[in-house]
C-alpha cells in the first residue's frame, strides 16, 4: 500500500492542504516515545527520536529527515496486542 500511496494530505480547518511523504510505518508500543513525544530539548533530541522511529519501521523508505523538517504521526490500534499501535510517520513536503 505504501509503495502505491507514498503521500497523504491533511486539510486544516482553514482549508489549507498540507502534503506529507511517508518516511516510516510500523508497530510500536503505545507508550513509546515514537507514539507521543512532542517536545524536544534540541535538534539532537529530535533526531534521536527519528532514529528510534526508523529503527522500528517495517519499511525502509530511503527518506532522510533533518532537524528543520516538520513531521506528523498517525496511529491506530492493531489486532495483535492491546499495548501495540500501528504508526505512520509523514514528513511535510514544503512547497
């Protein structure tokens, strides 16, 4: 599915479209940093999270993330364990 649809769009309430390219997707623990870290002490902290996300990804998308990038996380339940979530990570395509 990812290979056929590598991008998704989020529309904000003010009707602005933000396009994201998927850079990782996989099963992560619901309490992991990947599922809920939103504040960072600096660039290194952010890039450490990106490394953790990519290490847990089911796919190698070949997309590199920098500290200047804006990312979004989408997640849902899995049917395996209650503590697992399926997460999809996108990096905003700046136009």
